[in-house]
C-alpha cells in the first residue's frame, strides 16, 4: 500500500496502527481516555468535512447562474446528487452501528464516558465478529459504496481518482479478514473510534468526489470567496495521533477549510508561533514535549485581497497527551503466580514486535518467546517481571507469589453430612478435591484418622496411611447403622508444590 499524501488520511492511518498495537494490552484508563480524545478529534473533523462538502456543492448553483447554457453542469450535478444520496445512507448506517456498540457495551456512560463498559473486549467481538457479525456487514456496505460511486467517475479518470480517496477495506494482516483486523478483541471505545474514522473516510470521499465532479465543469479558482458566497469559515487542525510515547515527535496540520493554493493572504499562529502555509494552504506545526497533557491554541487570519480587511478565525479546542514508554504483563488466568504449577502470561510493548522483547524476573523462572511465556515460582512473597526491548527498559511489574489454596476433603462425593448406610459401607477412602481453581492442581492424601461414635455405645478411633481406609477403619464402617457418626480428621495432604499440609476434617451421620 502506498503512503497517502493527504495529511488527514496519514493521521487516520497512524491512529489505526496505534489501535492495532494495543490489542494485546490490559487496557488502562489512560488508553481509554486517549481513544476518547481521538474520537472527539475525529468528530470535530467530520463537522468540518460536512461544511466543506456543502460549500463545494453550492459552487454548482453559482456555475449555473454564470453559464445557463452549459449542459455539462446538469450532468455532473446529477452525479453529485447521486453521490450525496449514497453517502447519506452509508453514514446513517455507520451511525446506527455506533449506537449499537454503545448498547452492546452497557449503554451510554456517565462522567464523560461514552459507554458503561468501554473496556469490555468481548463486546466488540460479539457485535462485529461472532454473533451479530456487523463488521462483515460494514465491509460489504463500504465495498458496495465504492462500487457504486466508481460508476459515476469518468472511465479515463477512474484509477487516478480512486488513488486519491481515503476509503479502503483492505485487510492489514495475511488472513485477509478486514473486520477481524479492526474489531476483534477491541475495547468498545476503540471500536467506536474506528467507526468514527470510517465515517470520516466516507465524508472525505464525498467531499473529494464533489470537488472532482465540479472540476469537470470548472476550475478550483472558481471556489474563491470573491466569486462564490461562503456563509461560514472554519479553522481546522488534524494530527496523526493525540497520544504518543516520550521521545517521539508530535506533529499537527493546521489549515483553514476551503482555502485555495494562493496562500499569500492567509496567516497562521499556533501557541505563539507564526506558521507559513504551504502551496496547498496547510501550515505544519511540530514540537517535542515532555510527558503530560498539552493544548494547542491559536488562530488563522484571512486577508481580503480586494479590501485588505482581515478576518481572524480561532482554532477549535485540541488537546494531546504525551506518555512515558509503557509495557504490559498480563497473567492469562489469575493476577498472582502460584507455587508448584506453570503460570502462563502474555507480554507486549507498544510499538515493539513480540519477537524483540527481553523478559526476565527477579524470583523464579520465565520461559517462552513471541509474547507468550510460562512462569514457575518456588517462594512466597513478591516477584518482579522486567520488560526491555531495543535498549529501552519498559519497567518492572510486581506479582504476588502464593501457595495453592487448600483442597477440601470428600468421601462418598460429599464434604460431610448425612449418608445412607449402604452407600457409606461401599466407600474405599478419602480424596482431597480443589474446586473453582483455574489450574490443574492435584492433591495426594497422606494420612487421616477416623473417629467412630456408634449410637449409645463407646467410641473407637483408627488411623490410615494414604487415601484408603485401613483394616481397622473398614471394621468400623462394616458396623455402621442409622444414628452412628463418623469423623474423618487430622487429614494431611501434599500438593503439586511438594508441601504437606493439614486440612479441615469432615463428619458423616448414618441414615
């Protein structure tokens, strides 16, 4: 894929790379906030794209007045009308998808959040990929839109025009699944931002095609303010990303919507710095700030070449965040490491290929590669997992090291209680079972005592080595009758960590 020359599209493409790089992370509140910032920026840009499209479309009416006998005007205006109708339908469909993912993530949120469960990675997968498959439906709609507007473009111009349009449904990975690339295991706020990006691409495509249709009957020079009445001007600022790592350069493009290539009457000021627009009317701002949140302020001034009157347009609000380099180590089953069992973890760092990660730990051993690792620990306490890559340290991540929880003794499939005499006499021994634990941890019974209390008779006690009843214990069991009570106590077990431990006893009453 060639690198687009359009600055707005470069911003969107870089944003897509940021979203893709964050797929493997446990999504933090800072990252979710970054998505909200990006989404807000795109929404603001979309408003300006709509304004530009309306302004360009009005040029057809002005042209009609000037050239009432020009039959080509009606032909290309009809194509523009058809395009606007197709674009409107697609934009409404994408708007419905945005409402849908918000509902899938629990509905509208509070305190500035666009949705309640904005970090629910399964919501996007259900809505776009697995259950409702809206991602594949969206791709089909985008492809149909491209096919339909392509029929409106003159054959000789088709390839040249298509190369300039931002709309694309090409997959980013070898599996060729565009929907999965964009929405699988994405936080819902990221999916909403991606939909806003697609909406921006549709609006930008609409605006560029309207300009193309007008160019077939006139020149861009006819869009100057002294010949077409513009009822509003607006300043616009775009950036490849509102969230960067420390050490990277922040870049932004600042320009006045609907400006012409004759930029000698336009001046731009951003944060006190005067900028000169290039031959496309776009001024470029860059800085290399430290960690923190920053805001761009300024204005764009337009000088009327005929009256020398100067009109100033303030820049819309725009903030960006600079963060320190970060990485994430996420245990795939629990938030602790357990002694005696392999603990699988996934490790990733933003902007770094998994194959280049160097992962070590302070207490224990970690093996694996490609982002997937296995940890083994032997001592209770805290261990630190350290991530580095390309000579940069991404920090140490602490994990608690704990013993596997105690199992529960069971006999006759129960942890005690009332048991039928015939069922009780058929039992062979005691087991130690660990319920509701995500790891495969088996415990061995080492020994236990049996206290036998027959109804209205003297009690007896017998011990066993291992999980099976001893001969003396079996003798007690053979005498069991309703009302008798059996206590299994002093139960010692050994787990996969190699340590022996004593667990609570259990009692049974014979029915």
